[in-house]
C-alpha cells in the first residue's frame, strides 16, 4: 500500500516546492524526500498497529497523524488535495465490492441482507444521529454522522469471525449478511452526501426533476454498456495476450464509469460499483479483480494516510475529554440498537448479544463518508476531526470486544445429551467421530466388526443419527465415560479426536486405566506423533492424518509425469520407510520432552536426498544410467512448523 505515496507526490499540485528547498533539492527531489518520509512512517506504524491487533487501517491513520505533527511537508497545509487524489482508492474499493455481488446473488439473499441489514443501519443511524443532534449539530451533519457511525468495520469483524472459525455459524452468517449490506450502503450514503450538501441556492422543482432524470439515465447507460460492451471488449484484449493491456483496460473501465457518474452529478463510487456488478458474472471477473487489487490496496492505504494527515490535531486536543467520553457512550448506544434489532428478527439472546459486541465499533467506511461530508461542507474541519478520532478509538478498542463479551455472558457450557450406554461394548471403541473417525469406522462396519462410536459434540451425534449411525455422546477425557462405553472390554481403542491436547489427555487416561486394549491414535502432525509416542503409544500405531494422503498424492503425481505405477509406488514405499526410521530417531531424541517447542528444538534436521537409480526414467526423456544425489528441503522442519 505504501508505494502509492510515491504516486501521490507526483500527482499532487501542492508538491510544487521551491527549487532551492531543503538541502538544495529540486522540487522533484523534495517530492521524493517527502514520499520517503511518509513511507518510513507507514513502515513504522502499520506493522506496530498490526502487532497490537489494531489492524493496518489504524497504522496508516497514525502515520498520517505523525506526519502532520512532526514533519513540515509541502502538502501538510493543503491535505485536502492529497485526500482528493487518494479517494481513487475508495473508487477502486467499491469496484472490487461490485465484482463480488452478482445481481442474482443479491436477489437470493435479499431477505437477510436488505431486511436485517437495512433495519440495523437505519436503527443505529437514527439512535446515533439523534444523540449528536441533541448535542447541537444541524440536521445535515447529524444525519451523516449518525449513518457513518452506524457502519461497522468489515475488516475487524471478519477477522474475529475467521479467527473463531465462525463463518458457517449463525453468528458468522448473520454478521456477514449485515456487513454485505453495509458495504453496499456506502454507495447510496455517498450519494446522500451529494444530495443534502448545502448549495448556493435552492433548486427548483424542474431542476430536481432534471437532476434525477439525468442520474437515472447515467445509471441505465452504464448498465447497458456493462451488459453489451464490456465482455466483447475484454475478449478482444485477451486475444492479444498482453497482461499490461488487460490491467490498463480494467483501470479504464473504472475511470470511465466514475466519470459518467460525475458528469451526471453523482458520486465516482457509484459508477465504479455499477461497473463492478456488471462484470461480476463475466468470465474475466477474477482476472480483472487480480489486476485491480494492487491499485486498490495502494490507493486505499494512501487514503487513510491522507485522512490522518488532514486531522486537525489542535481540535482533537481541545476536544480530548469530549472524544474520550463520546467513544464508550456511542459504542454503548450502537450495541443496544444492534441487540434490539436482532432480537426483533428472532435471534436468541446470546446470539444477539454476540453480534452486538462484535459490531458495536465504528468502521473504516466512516472515514470515507466523513471525508466526503467535509468536502461537501456538511461537516466543518473541527467536527470532522472529532468524529474521525471517535471512529479511530472505537476501532482500536474493538480488539477487546470478544473478551468483554465472554466476561459478560460467562463461559458457555457445552451442550450435553442424556446418553444410554447399554448398547455399548463393541470390540473396537472409536473416540471422535469427525472426518477421521468416520473413515476409521467404515472398514470395520463393512466387515461386521462390533464398533462403539463416541463423540463429545451434540450436533455431530444428532447429525449421525440422521444418517442411521449410532454415536454415543460423551467426553472421552473422563474415565467413567470410557468405562461406560466399554473401554475395559474393548480389544482395540482408536483415538481420532482432532484437538492435539485432547488426544494426548485421552491417551494418558487409556494407558493408565485400560492398558489391555490395543491403542491406536491419530496425530495432527509430526510433533504430535512424537508426543503420543512419548506418552506410550507404539510408534507404528501413531498415524499422522496427512501421511497416507500426501504420499498417495505424490505417487499419482509421479505416474502423471510418466513414471511406471509400480515404480512410483516403490518410491513412495521407500519414503514411508525412511520417514518411519527418521521418526523413531526423533522420538528417541525428544524423550523426556513434552512441549512442542522442546520437541522441535530436539529434532535434528535431516535433508531428504534424491537418489536416481539405474534405469530410472526421467519424466521428459528415456531411461538413463545415472546415479546422483541432490540435497532437497527437510520435511521434518516443514511439518513441525504447521
């Protein structure tokens, strides 16, 4: 992103510095020096911000604020010029968002996105707008501030969803649907800024009708161009096999659509969004998105630097107490509004509360909206600086939202089921009925071997019942549960749980209390295999979940390259034997160590060598009488780093 700072210095009129400036540099050299200073600040603050869990947006804002506070830059006196140039990042961002939204997909999700999403944004906008209106802002400023603060941070909420693996949960699906609406809402909100901006005089009825008709005509024109012209144009360009021409064409489409909207009196962003939607179903969509993405990232990073640079730090300092008081109040009001909306849409209490905590912060689209409002004279410079500071602080605090939520609701108890183990007692006990446990059970069931299946996930137990499988509910780390499931009479116990620590705890329990059963265990990776072997599982009874599939995939790759199938399988068998021998050595070397770091430190890397046997066939040529050794990477360290 920071490379865009160089572009900005070349494109900003304020860079016409004096030729005999600092250190005798020419105007161009001064421009590069200023760009270097901003790059250095961005390189300092962005990694630090991400390290603290605040995200890159806060880092770019801080870099801009630091530049305005400690550096005398040529564009510091007129940051709006840099900000106006950097708004191209917002235009590209809306184009990329448009690429993600096929009109058909929007129609399919219309209920969730346009129902709950619209209700949440309008409710939060009304509550927050009413609060700032009561504080003394006029109706225009209060409307824009309220709606801007109603938008949540897509980046921060999505990070929380992904880190928790919650995309397919009710929480993840609901939050993502609302975020999709908010991504779409920025387009009409920017249009709203244009419509309510104060002007020199009131427009007549005829003027309003003409402006509306012109805007509709421009939108229809873009839709027609996108429907009938874009795909043929990209087909012609694709035949030239010139990647840089494809990139130029993609940028040209964005600029063309933005200019059409601007000529109609509408926002650049709306034109870019419509152009993106028209390409969403195109065969060139992914290539266009890949071409645009670097420019989007560059200019969007520059935009946030410019927002930080344009902050009136004097106004922020003089309103520090107001800002510090407003942040928790506005977050609280927004959280309550989100909770109420979700409850009205039928979400249970705990889910509504979690969504409220996750989305109560204000988002990066607020910077975009407030910058546009300041440029349209809806917000004065001091008010814009205050609300941008409020958004920044709320985003910084959002990293703690999940922790606060868990403190408020307490630790969620795992759902339990009443279980009857009277039909348990198979010859084999399989603990864990996930993706590995299900595959383990299939050959046993096919051969008529009595199997008892045990899992601690209530949803999985119910799902198995739908498919006719009897899975007992129970915690495999508890002795009484294993005893009731027939561990004392089982000939073999297979531990197929996916959590490494859970697997290790069950292994120790079985070794101590049920030593007569043959024990086999699934290992997540090589380090886990060493830990399980150290806990008493025979090395040949520890099976790494990726070993067999990885070797089979490698074998098929060799045959695809022209190797004889028997030869390819012989090579894979040799790799398996050498890997087993190496694992035995590493188990011995790591004896007495239980933690992952200690085991990694104890493992001695041993490079894997390529040995070409006599008569081996190269994939691109005849058999050769060659014997050679080449050193390749060590798979031990690679697997240990997973």
